[in-house]
């Protein structure tokens, strides 16, 4: 399996945390986000200490109905721009429909175009039978399994106060018709400066699957806001040549005040 190589995967893969069935987090309730939330990111490529704008990504949360159920329809998008667009054009869109009460996904759609390589994936989750259904077949999955987009928002409700630095937090993820059992390593709290401002953050590293441009292992570092929102603020990862990073540049309709912001830029 090759993990998605898009700009958007910086955001989608690294926050994709679905907790195994035997975890205390199965059945977690949403306290971190609300309908109408919009978060935008800028993507940068750096080599030899020189940074270049590479693209943009974002998440939108919309309250809707899905087969009579109240859901959050969450959209994640990613695209390249500038010189990167000329060399490796990316136009990616991910959609998930998650139950507003349980945060469990009912449907996941991936529609990506990466350097001319196109993928369309439509997955239905049967939470009663614990199966994921795609055009390739029916797959048994753990209870509470998430897709790569719904998991971002599920993970934002985790209580990191329960962990000590260097603790591993296991997670399972359904991707490309396969279940992966991975983990993130909690690294503690840290104050960082971004292009938006200075923040108190929660820091961790996910175990990544080796893919087209990302190395496997604990190479990627993630910072989220150290407040009740847990909004992704910054991601940095080495790639085959240079580094790729993402920074939050704008947000709207956060559920709570962004109390982690120490000072704006």
C-alpha cells in the first residue's frame, strides 16, 4: 500500500486517530468543534533552509442530514500552487459524514488528482456489523474505526492530560481497503511561533506508513492548540528531498475561544 502523496495528506494522515474498541475513548463525545467551523492552512516546501509556498489546504464542517440522521458533513481539501503546480499538480477532496452524537462515520469519499494519478473511493461504514463496504468488497473493521478525515475530528476530543511525555497512544485506521494499527507518541506541551502568532501547544509524533513522498516511522511532528479546540496549528515532516510543512493561517467559528493564543503575529 502506498499512502496518499498529496499536499493535503500532511493534514489528513497525521491527525487520523481512531481508537481501538478496547480503549476508553470508544464512544467519546464531541466537545471540541461545531458546525460552521472553517480552518485554513498554507503549505510550504523547504530545502537547505529556504522556504517556498507550495499550496493550501482546509477543513469545513457543515451540519446536515444523512439518511435521516443528524451528521457533520466534513470536507477536507488540498491543492498545490505556484511552481509546485507546474511540476506536480494536486487537486484533492475528502468528504466524510459523521454522526453528531457518536462521531462515527457513515460514509467517506476520496476524490484525488495527484500529478495526473486519479483515485476515487467511496466507502460506507456499517457500525452494527463493524464492516467497511467499498467497490472492492466488504471488510471487517474494529468497532469505532474511523476514516482518515473523520478521525481528525474524533482525535480533537482526546484528553491529553491523561498521558505523560513519551507515552504511545494506539490507533487504527481504515485506508485503501485495509486496517492499519499504528500509534502516536505524545511529546508534551510546547510554546511555538507560527505565521499566525505565538501559541501554547500539544506536541506529538505519529507512526507513519511509508509512502510515495513520506518516510515511514516517527519522522513527522504535529502541534495542536492547547485549549478545548485542539485545532491543528503546525505540521513538519521530512520528505524524499527537503521538508514539507503546514501552518494554520485562519479559522472561523471555533467552538471555544482560542485561549492557547499568547499573542498574534
